[in-house]
């Protein structure tokens, strides 16, 4: 969907205001937005940024990083530069994974180096209390924090129970922090429901999508999880119903999630469910949507789901879920991401002899993210619901900021939050915040060993000189140079 262009005069006046004002109340109806979202079969390429009106100044490093101490900038610069050098990342990943380095003095040394570098850059601390301190400090710099208890997937009920305690504690910590400094508590359903059970539930849901007469006695009200084009290749034959043991485990998992949701409702703290790979995502969506129906009231979504826009069926599923939420009158919250499991998805699809569920080109993914974002902004501007745009992509940030200004959604009505990972795209975070938007950093916490898989993903994501972090590297280097000159002269 093309973004309408706002006259330069208005843009100039609005640039860098700390509050957003509605620019134009006569935006197209949601129906028109939906129609154009779905009609768009041949998405046009995103316009080059020089043709877009710019609502964000991402070039003035002095202004963007004014709240960041020089010592932090130096560490950020060093870590981002290190992750940009392929061989350094390879050695780092080898060291973090190597069995040789899993015991004794070598292990202590690797852990110590990892902690002082990658860990301190990408994570919020070893426990919820330290993470709380990190959140206070990002909050002083004008941002908010998403508290992420960095647990692993669970395979047994005992592990799920332990993880639940950690999530509940996270909500307690968030209550002890300055009001509104924590935007969300993040939950991974894979940490409170055994993985094998999530796979079974996903299989059963997929089979019901193939055969609507297939009865799932345990299934409660939910929003649509699939669309007509959703790939169902992972379920090749009719699955057996849940065994009594599985039904009991399913009830336990549901009780854990409801306990957490209730605590979040009491604390008025939104809970955001992360998305994982498609093997388990139908079950995750099921848990999310059925909880949203129970807990999202009035204009205030408490339970938010995540849509991965690298999936070809993302737009249709988002459309169906928002329409269904509208019909039953609940406010729905969505986080939009591109998606983090590209290679797993492609390999899995190939093993079934199916086409990858991921868009054929990255341009299609970019268009899908931008279209879904535009659709939700229009839909929620005057309707019920909230959107979190979780991206480091500057073009997507600019497009969404322009759209938000255009239709008057943003800081004023709290229906839009931008989000970036801790340690990534700080320039975009500060730029959006200084332009008047709410912006959160996704802040995982936990012992170094526990968050190691997360750190490995971040190292991979920033690998290579052309990685997305290139923009930040340049800007930080320039700002450090400026501070050095100012100190000398
Ligand atoms: C706050 C926050 C929360 C997140 N939560 C989740 C989550 O719950 N679940 C999840 O899966 N991910 C999550 N992510 C990660 C996210 O999905 C992305 O992996 C990451 O943010 C990079 O995408 P980007 O929007 O920042 O865009 P960019 O920096 O532009 O990254 C684009 C990347 O998209 C990938 N890509 C997508 N489609 C294609 C394609 N068709 N062809 C080639 N490459 C393609 C490539 O790897 C490319 O590097 C989260 C990210 C943030 C910031």
C-alpha cells in the first residue's frame, strides 16, 4: 500500500515535536484499507528514502546519543565492529559453543569475555533486579523496556513450572519500576508448555483446518489461526487425539498461562507472546488468541500476539484475526516482526518436498511488513487495538512514522509502540523517540549461559560489514570522533 505524501510544509512544522498531533482525520475507512491490503497482488517496491518525506532525523549523532555515556558508546562501537567481521564472529561462535571450553579455567575465561562484551551489549543483566536497573537507565534516555526472561524451551512440566515462577517474578519487578518504564512483559509459550505438546496441538489444529469436521474437544474460543493459503504440509496424516496424559499437560500449560495473564491484568501490564517456528506456531497462536478473548477488555489489550511478516500467509492471517476480534468486540494487540527462523523454515519445507512458507524475495518480506504495519495503523487509529512495530529496518521505521503522523496515531493515544532489540539500532530507537513516538528496547535477562543461544543469534544477525548494524556503527564512530575533538579542543 502506498503511503500518502504529506505536504512538506506540515512535515517541517512537525519534525521533532515531542508530541504527535493528528494531521489528518479524514483517512480512508478500515474497509478501504483492508481491501487495498488484500488487493495488492503485485506489491510495488519501496520508494527510495530520498523520495519519502523524512519524519526522522537519524543523522545528528550528537542529538541522538546525547543521553548515552561515552564509555557505553565505546563498548557498542567495539562490539558492533567485532560482529561485522565474519572471522571474528566465527571464532566467537566456536568459543561459545565449543565442548573444549565448557569446563574449568577456559570456560571461566570464555564466560568472562562474553559477559564483558556481547552479553553486556545485548542483555539487561543476570536477574530481574539488575534488568530493572537497566530499564531505569534506558528510561532516563527516553525509551522504555520490554522485560524478557531469557529462558530456554521446556520439555517437561517441572521445567515449565520453574519458568512460570520466573515470568511471574518478572511481572513483580515490572511493578516496582517507575510507571510506564516497562512497556511489556514478554512470554515464550515454548517455556511454559512442553515443546512436544505444542507440536501435537499444532498438528491437530492443522488437521482441523484441512477437515473442519475434525473434533477437538479441548479447544476453546479463539481467533482464526490459519488462512486459506496457510501451508499445512507438516501434517501429512490424521493425528491421534490427545491422550489423557497430554490433555492433563495441556490443562496445566493453560493454567500457567492464565495465572500469568491474570497477574498481568492485575498489574495492568501488557503481556506480549513471542512467535517461534511454524512447527509450533499454530499452538502458540491458539494459546494467545484464546487468552486474548478472555483478558482483553474495553480499549485495553493485555495479551498481544506476534505476526511474522516473512510468511506468505501473514497478511491474510492478520486480516482474519483482526476482523474476528472486531466482530466479537475485543481489542487485539499485535507485534509485527519480519521473522527470525528463515533457514529452519526453508530446510523443514524442503524435507517435506514443499515450497518454503517464506516470501520468495526479501523485497516481498519488506512489502508485507510495511503493508501489515500500514493496515494496523489505519485500523487501530480509530478502532480498538494496539500495534508494536518491532524492526531495525530504517525504511520501515520511516514509512510507519510517516503513516502515523498522517493519521494521527502515536504518543497521544498509546496505540503504537516501536521496538528494537537491546544493543541494536539505537539510532533508530532514539530518532523515533525524539520524533515523539513510544519506543521500547527488548531486554533479555538471565545468567550468561542461559542467554547464550540468544547471543549467538545476535552475533549471526550482525555478521558481515553489510549487516543492518552498519548504520549505527558509522554514526557511533562519528559521534565518538566528535566527542574526542570536543574534549581536546
Ligand atoms: C523487539 C523485537 C522483537 C522480536 N520478536 C521476534 C519474535 O517474537 N519472533 C521472531 O521470529 N522474530 C522476532 N524478532 C526478530 C525479527 O523477526 C527479525 O529477525 C529482525 O528484527 C530483523 O528484521 P528487521 O525487521 O529488523 O529488518 P531488517 O534489518 O531489514 O532485516 C531483514 C532480514 O530479514 C530476513 N529476511 C526476511 N525475509 C526474507 C526473504 N524473503 N529473503 C531473504 N531474507 C529475508 C533476512 O535475514 C534479513 O537480514 C524480533 C525483533 C525485535 C526487534
